[in-house]
C-alpha cells in the first residue's frame, strides 16, 4: 500500500510490531515442549487480562489466574514466580496487542481504499481499537498505576516506549508530513485522550452524545489540517 508517498503498510506494521515485541515472543519454538510452554504462558497472560477486565487490578493475582486456567501452582510458579512478573508480562502483551489490532484495522481500511483524510481514517480505527478487552485491561492498569508505585515501575516505561515507537514510525512512514509533524502529533494526542475520556464516560453520556462528540473530533481534526 502506498498513499501520498507513505511506505508500504506491511513494512510499517512489521517495524512497529518488532519494536514492541514482548519479552520471550518471537520466532516459533522448534521443540514441541517449548511450543507447549509458550501456549501455556499465553493462556496465563490472557487469563490475567480477563481478571483485569472483570475485577480490576486488585483482582489480578497469580492464584486467580491459576484457578481460571486450571494450571497447577507449580506450573504457575514456573512461568510467573511472582505477581509482578505476571504484571510485567501482561503490560507488554497489552501494549503489543493494542498496536497490532489498531494496525490491522487501519491498514486494512487503507488497502480497501478508505475514503477521507488519513488522519480521519486513523481516528475511526483508533476508536474501534479501544472497544477491545486489551484496551479495557490497559485502562485498569493505567488508573491503578497512578497510586501503585510498584505497578507504575512496569507500566510507565512500556507506555513511554509505545509512544516513542508510534512517534518514530509516523515520521518514518509519512515523510511528506515531516513539516507538519507537530500538528500530526497534536492530532494523535488529541484523539487518544478524547477516546479514553469517551470510553470512561460512555455509560453516563449515552450513544447520541458520544456520536456528537465524534463529529466534533472530526471537525477539530479538519481544522488542524486546514491551518
């Protein structure tokens, strides 16, 4: 895919996902036992995400995850000896999945010839991406990290790396926007915080008000690029 001089979507996707690759994730293990271990580890991480979504950060414990997956205490300890090692793996996984799901959606829309400005297509894809369980888990950890120094020690560095990878790749992938980079970054930041707020307020505001704010976001983005 090329549009307006952008590099191919597959190249962009591979670079960004490689930069955010969680520890221990990469090439498929050669041996069956290693493959089994990798599948078990992923099951534990996904169960931890379910714990976060259903019970918040307080509900994320190694015992809860072991019970949810049916693994033995020894197996749980083998993969994640402590709660914070589990938390660290979940933080990396959630950020990776957030990026992967967004890119699949956004690049898929572009490949299908999506109409409108790239920034508007990206904003729509971003809104869809925050409807996922990974983003719900991200929100739970983001809120908890504000008052939990131990969690924040794992969460904040990965959050910063996510933002740095995103920023660097946007500059690399869309060189024709270099002169407007500050505007593009402002638009990206605006969409991110607006969508987080909308998601948190959704039960109170209702769909009609949410739709009106989406329309306002589109107008603001259009105004940024008209200046």
